[in-house]
C-alpha cells in the first residue's frame, strides 16, 4: 500500500489523513482505500444517523473533549443481516472524517497464520495506534466466537483473549469497527469493550423508495405506485434493493431508453428475490397488482 498524498479539496476543510505503508508481514492482511461515501448517501434509521453524526462530531472535536478529561468513542460494533449497511457505515465514517478505511482480512489472519495469529493481531493493533484510520474487522465472529463454544480450540481462545486486551487498550485516532451477522456467537465479554453497539435490520417501510431514488437520481423514474415497489422489496436487504435498481438502470441504458418504469424495477426485484429465497410469492403478488402496459420497457 503506497503512501497516499495529503489532499485538501477545499481551503479551510480538514485534510485527508495519509495512508501509511504497513509492515511487509501485514500487507496480505489489510486492504486500504479512501472512500467517498458520506452519511448523506446512506438510508439510515434516525437513531443510527444521530449516533453516527455524534461519533463524527466527537472525532472532529476530540481536542475539546480531551481538554476536559474525556475521550471520543472509538470502538463500534455493528450487528445485523448481510447487506444492511454495516460495511457502508464504516466507509461513511471514513469518508466523513477524511480517514483511510483499512479492512482487516480476518479469514486470512486465522487460516494462514495458525499459531501466529495473536502475534499478527498485536502487529495490526500497533499500526492502528500509530496510523489514524477506520479499521474494519468484518465477519468479526471469525475471532469473536464464545470462548467455551463446543469444538473451540485453544488458538481461537488465545486470539479472542488477545483481541479483548488490544481493543481495551486502543487509544488511536480513528475508529475500530467490528461487523458481524451473528451476535449470538459473540463472547459476552466483547460487548462491554465496545463504546457503542448498533443493530441493523432489513429495510423499514419507506426505505425501498429512498434507496431507489438515491441510487437512480440520474435517471427519470416513472413509478406511479410506490406501495407495489415496497411490497416487492419485502425481505430484501438494502444491498439487494440497490442491486435491483442498478440492474434496471443497466437494462434501460443498454436498450437506449431514458426512463425507468415500474415494470423494469419489479422484474429486477423478482429476480433478486428468487436468488435470495426460494419463496418468490411476495414479488409475484406485487407483479400482479400493476397493470401490464406499465411493464413495457
């Protein structure tokens, strides 16, 4: 990872923190990037938006907090089903705070360095303490599994104990973000080590429209019944809905059209739903509720 230049898009605005080159021993375990994602790009529950905006403010005003003996919250646990915005949240924190996003490849850490995992983890946390960034431990249950779980091995217990110690001592400038789909598998000792825990869920009523309108803002939409779209989106994740919107947009662009109609979106939502679940009756019912002429592209 070559060192990236410091950039300042606008005079007076905070500069981006440069990405530092990790030790050679860690190059295969971390992936760094500079996301452009902002919180405004996300469709979030009000409580989540408020929490993330507060965390960003605490980071930016950390000097004022520390002057009063306080510290900004740095450790964040994100829990929820796949595709509901956990990884994007880490990217948005990085983009909003002008920090690099450093993704720690946990499966490589666990599988390739069995017997050395705790040492590598220590090296990662050493880098984290020296280089500001948003450090994402995705699929965190790979090392956060309960210590007395059936079939657990000594190496996993040692790694988890080490992680708990390193996390508690972390005082770097930035964030440690752990994401998991399986809260029930996480050791209870982890919960109190995090400053905040955010629970994500499948889209709520109204979210599908916001997601589609955000992603397709460059297109003309001809949607006369958003209730049908919402119904067809039931059971799909945020990522599924966005992927369906993108699929509809690709069809229109390749056919030379300019307007995305309700039928285009419903077809893509049906296809996505069929991939995600054998139960497609939700989308089929929604499809029947719309008039056939509107299905023409």
